[in-house]
């Protein structure tokens, strides 16, 4: 897997009529800095200078330069699974849901939109800032594009929450990486309900069990470790995750929780 573009700004030039194939397990943020071009994906889009287009992971396609002149592009790749300690569990889940849409839509922003203006500022002086500052700017652009959608989809608990609403509040606030190592009992205690009831709430919300979700997040964490440190560190991470999983599974087999949901 090629992670070389993850939150790293690239510039690309295309000759007249040239094509660039866009395919990666992440979100592409692309700005047409000069010239004219076309996005040819599941839905086509004409691109003028200054336009920004955001491509979902399942929308493989290509950028084709017009026949009348060269094109300059700036682009970066955003991969939520490499930021499991940054996003909450509900945010990670929403990113996965968007990526799995059967008919993804390319998000298009004209030059006068705030997203396009932020991207223009990023592309105008890429060498005058540290890489950290650039990555923060890119995350700001990501938030502008997808943040409102996530907020609209997020369930809002009431002032006197039930166990289900405490669960929703928990996944709205908890970093996804926090879920990996804690056993069922800890989460049930935070929701003030039995382990059995928590397991049911979790499966209703995510469509899979807690153990399955933890395995999914461990895989994402292993991918992040491989991206950051190479294959040598990956073996240590996998061994540690396996040991933690075995301990959690053993604890679950020997625990028989009988308490019911407690009132607020």
C-alpha cells in the first residue's frame, strides 16, 4: 500500500490531453491550480482553475487535462484509519460509512468557497511552513469538507440520558484508539449497564460485536505503525495486540455480569 501522499502536499503537472489515474484507499483532495481539466469518475465534473474536488475512497477515476493547454494540480491524500488516536469512534465509523457508499459523489468547490480559498493559501506557499503546519492546514480543510456532515449525522443525547444515550455520548467523545484495549466491563460501567446490555447496544449501533470492532481497529493501528516505523515495529505491535486480546477474551469468558441498567 502506498501512503506517500497521506497529509503530504504534492504538485503535479499534466500536458494537454494527459490523464492521471486516481486510486487509493483514502480521500483525495485535489485543487486545479491552473488550466482546465475534467474529473471522470462515477459522476463527471468540469474543473476550472481554482476549483477543488474531493474524491471518496470508492470513487476511482481519473483527471484528464483539456486538449488546449497544460494543467497544474496540487493534491493530498487523507486516510482516517491512520489517525485512530485523533478521531472519535463515531467519527471513524462515519468515515467508513461514507467510504462504503455504492454511489459516492465527488464534492466540488468553486474558487470563491472557503474550502477552495484555504487550499489556495496552502498551495501558494508550500515551502514557507513546516510540514507540521501544512498537515494541520490539511486537516482544517478536511474538517471544512466533512465536519458538518459528521455533526449532522451524530446522535444527540438528552439531558437525562438512558444507558443507550450514555453509550451514544461515549462513542461521540471517545478517541477510536481508546476502544482497542479496554474490556467489556469497563465500557459497561461507563454506560451504567450490564455487560450483556452494553454488548447489545454496541451491536445495534455498529452492526458488529465489540471484539470484531477491536480487531478492526487493531488492524488500522498496525497499518499506522507500519506507515510510521516500518515492518520491524509491526511485529511488536501485533504481538502486543494479540496478548491484550487473549487477556480480554479470557476475562469475558469468566465474567458473568448480572446487574441491570441503573437510573441516573
